[in-house]
């Protein structure tokens, strides 16, 4: 008799852990590799190799972005994989970038810098917990699923390292810059836990005639990222910050339209259900 109870079946009645096919292991393996990349970024930061540390954080974000999609494509989703992915997110997007930035710059702000580091890591945990809860909310209107509540975790991690991008471009990490970076860290932490609606682009479609130009633009962005990484990342973060108020405005406009549509539908239903009355003769 085994000393350990077997895992629950994966998916909807799938094979038990001792019979798992390779396709179900692959997404979890990528998640573990993402954690390894993130933790390696911390080591590189402690060794003073900050550019390599940032690359490892970006690699962890990339791997985290493909593991879930790969699991769905291979029909290898499982509760175990979902829990692994959540744990990887808090490590790769909360702990790792905060510690890397602290080792690079925030330590010059003393205790204030460490407080900002803790706030960001905690905010990331709260943001991910809220995302998991909203993901299970079946009563949420379908159109609201097109928007994140607060800045998404991978983007928050990339935004946080903006002071590092600027440092690689030649801005000296003085004590004043460290305090400014600390304030920016707190700002990103509040964006993570805010109720700000951020368009996700999950249901964005492309018209056929625009497909090739969009593909060319995507390739152009990747080439810029490889040739001018810090300039491109800096511009991307600034552009995303400018995009946030536009996203909130679009959400408010969509909310008014949906509310008016719901009110009209409700009035139509009530008109049908309520019999007409005629005045007494």
C-alpha cells in the first residue's frame, strides 16, 4: 500500500498521475522553466549583471504567456497546472522584478525603497488572487471579460523595470533617481490593485486586408526589440501608460451602451408581460 494518496484525475476524468501522457507534462515543464528563469534573474542581479537579469525576467514573462495557451491547444489543462501557473506568476512577476530593481537602484533609497519593494510584491499577489476570483465569476457580463481589472501581472512587471531601462540608456542612478523610482514602484503597485479597466485585446479581430500590414508591424517591433531593446521597452511602457486612460474611457462608453441596451430589453419584456388595460366605460 502506497504512503501517499494519488492525485485527483486531471481535466474532466482524465488519467491519474501515474498514467499522464507527455503532452500533459509539457505545459507544466514550461511553467517550471519560467520559475527557473525568474529566479536566475535574481542571481544575476546579485552578481551585478543587471542587463542579463532583465532578459531573464522578460524570458520568464514569455514562457508564462505560452504555457497556458499550449495547455489549451494540447487539451492538457488541469487544476494542478492552474495552481502551478498562479505560483509561478507571483514569483516571476511579483518577487523577481521587485528584487532585481531593488538590487539595481531602490536600495539607494534606504528603507523607503524596501517598503516600495514589499508593496509591489504584495500588490502583485492581491492582483493575481482577484484575477482568479473574477475568472470563476459566471455572473459577470460577457463584454466585461474583454477588460482586465487593473494592470495585468506581466505588464506590471515589465513596467516596473522602466528605471532600469532608463539606466541602461545612460541615466545615472543617483539617490534622487532612486527616490523617483521608489515613487514609480508604488504607483505601479496601485495600478495593479486598482479597479482601472484595461482592455485585454482577447477578442480583437483583424480584417483580412489588414492582416499582412499587421504582421509586418509585429515583425518590425520584434526587430526593434532585438536591435534597440532598452529604447523599445521604454517607448512601450510610456505608450502603455498613455493607453490606460483611453482604455478607461472606452470602458465607460461601452458600459453606458450596455446599460441602455439592458434597460431597453427590460422595458420591452415588461411591456409584453403586462397586459394592456382599458378605461372603465
